[in-house]
């Protein structure tokens, strides 16, 4: 009877520990699971969605304007 009680307490401790980790690290775990789902999805095309590595300013100003005077020091 003592072994059964010990086993049930150990299982309950593991379950409560798992729930605690899930609640504490929820944002990080969701991002990780989302990344894994995208990598395992054969229909996923990274070019179709917003990529985090795209530049913030996709159209930088052109510096080929010759009307701007250049100051040489």
C-alpha cells in the first residue's frame, strides 16, 4: 500500500510540475510550437507571409539625386 501511495504522489507531482512549466513559459512555448508546425508543414511557403527578417524600411531613399549639393571638406 505504501508503494502505491508513493507512486500516486510522484505522478501528481510530475503532473503539477508540467502544468506549472506550461503556465510560466506559455508565450515562449507557443512560439516554439508554431515554428515547429511551420517546419513540418509541407504546404508552408515563407515567401507568402510576413517574414521577421525583412527590413523595416523596404524602399530606402535613392541617393542618386544630382541636384543636391555635396559639401567637400
